[in-house]
DNA sequence: TGCTAAACGGAGACAGTCTCCGTATTGTCG
DNA sequence: CGACAATACGGAGACTGTCTCCGTTTAGCA
C-alpha cells in the first residue's frame, strides 16, 4: 500500500473510533471522512461498507477481549459466581459502543458478516468459560455457546437500547445463569 | 374531526399496516403517504412521529394480544409447560412485524414512549401469567415482570434481527424458564 | 527528472425526513 | 342558499446521510 494511502487509512480508523464512541455505530460516515480530513470517496474506497470500517475500529478492542477472557477464566469462586462474572464482563465488552450489542450479537452465527472474525474471539472465549464449567458438570450440556451468547446478548441489546444502567442487568443475568446451571441453587 | 381528515387518517393507517408488514417498521413514510394518496404533510400532521403511526397501526394487534392471553392463561399443563407456552406466544406476538421485538421491548419501561399504551397490554398479560404461577409457588418472586419481558424480548430481538426460525428460540426460552422456576426440573 | 500506476476528494445523484405555506374543502350560521 | 371562518390538504423544497464517478494529484520507481 502506498504511504499516503496507509496514512489516510489510519486517520480514518482513528477518527471513526472516536466518533463511534460518541455517537454510536450509526454516525454519519461522510462526517467521519470530513473530520479525518479526507473526501468521502477516500473513506468508501478503503471501507466499502460501514461494517468494514467497524471491523477495523474493533481491532484494538479484540485485544481487550482476549485479556478480559483470561481474567474471567482465572476468576475465583463457585460455578454460579464464575458464570455470572463472565456474563457481566461479556455485557460490558459488547456494550462499549452504543448499538454494539445488537451489531455483535446479530453477526454471531452469520458466516457472511464482515465483523464475524471479531465475534469469533468472543464466541470462543464464551466457549472456554462454558467448557470449563461443563467439565465440572456444573452446567447443562444441551445448550450451545451460540445460544448462550444470544441469551446474554439479547439482554445487553435491550439494556443498550433502553439506556439501562449496567447494574440493572444483573438480575436478568442471574435468571439465565440459574437456567443453565445443573445443581440446585 | 372533519370528515375528510378522518377519511385520510384511516387510509394512511391502512396503507401503513400493509407497508410495515412487507418492509418492516423502517419503511419510508413519504412512500406510505404517496401510496395512501395523500401528501407527506398530511401524514406528518396526523402522525408527527413514526411511533405515533405505529401506535395507530397496532390497534388491531392489541385485540389479538388480549385474545391470545386468555388462551395462554387457560392453557393446560404444569408450570414449566404453561410458562413456556406463554413465552412462545409472546415471541410470536411481538414478532409479527420485522423490527417489532426491538421496538416493543425498547418501549417497555419507557413512560414517555408513544407506543407505551400498547405495550401495557402485553405487560399486564405477562404479569397475569406470572402471578398465577407465583400463587402456586412455582416461580421465584425476586424477578419483576418487566425483567422477564426484557429477557424474552431480548431473545426475540436477536432472533428477529438474525432471521432465525421461530423454532430455534425454544431452547433459549427453556433456559429462561428454568432460571425462573423454583422447583427442580 | 519524468513517467505511470495508485490514490485522492469533491461534486452531485439519489433517498429519506420533515416543514412551511398557498390552496382547497368542510360545515356552520345568517 | 351562500358566504365565511376554520380546518385540512399537499407538494415544493430544505436538510441530512449514503455512495459513486471521474478529473486531478501524488508517490515511488527507473
């Protein structure tokens, strides 16, 4: 890639990161272009669709996901405690941007989604948490990680669109956790 | 209201019902106006916001909700069976139009939403199902009907945006149900 | 230094939302 | 019946966002 192209690409991604954080994923792309000091054409050449741009923006976020997963796996406590801890981290992770929960949860299980690769990190993270608990016989095994992701993602989506406080989701996550755990609470 | 105003209002609602069913709730309002044979100004005078129009369209749907609720309350079977039956009916009800689950679940608990009155029917219906089960001591009492609506609405929202088959949601609803029920399964 | 492939960027086509205001219709009252 | 408010209509157009085309510029190589 030519040097100027690389420079512009970087500026667009950096600008997009800020604008998305402030205004959500449906912010105007032309505005992002202008703010980055490039023409709309340049933005659209680098990122033909909105999702392609979101994908690029998420690169740093992916690292954060991986780090958080490690911590969640090492979390102390009983199965219920660990499961809930992961759920809360998960909601926090996908809610960093407005509209994020819907976007990410929607992309899961959709092989053709441009941001699918990014969701995979999350999905495998959830899979690991679940596998660990399953190995102890703590959670039922007739539910797939994808289904769990959709359950928790659904709650996060509603919380996001209704501007609910993060703490508000806890009781709902508990219901899901209790529905998944095998042993009596 | 003047006779011509009433006539136009009716035509707009009827047209909107069809267009929403075909294209979802984000269909173009100017197109609905044109299709109804009125100017955009007329549509916007009758319905200042999109939600106001959706509210009017939903009037017939409300009757359907009430009828379905009666049946669900009369449904035979154990607590788990009855709860799940209601969940499935609920998902079906809010998913009649594309985008419906997000729209309806988002409006719940939002006192200022124009479509709130319509959601109330659903909410009280859910409350009745839950109350009945609670009276038998079958479901935990530390979870509010609103939280249950959000849990189930979340699943419906994801299913709607991911174009999932209706049958696909059953396992997820089971998790929620099991998380709510008090007795061992 | 000159050339060419690569990249830029902005004008503008297109679509949707929503408003303003001149025009038309309704229904009432003398 | 006829006229005159009050009410309602509707479309032109302002505004915003998406996305493309193509004439112009620039990087990087020989």
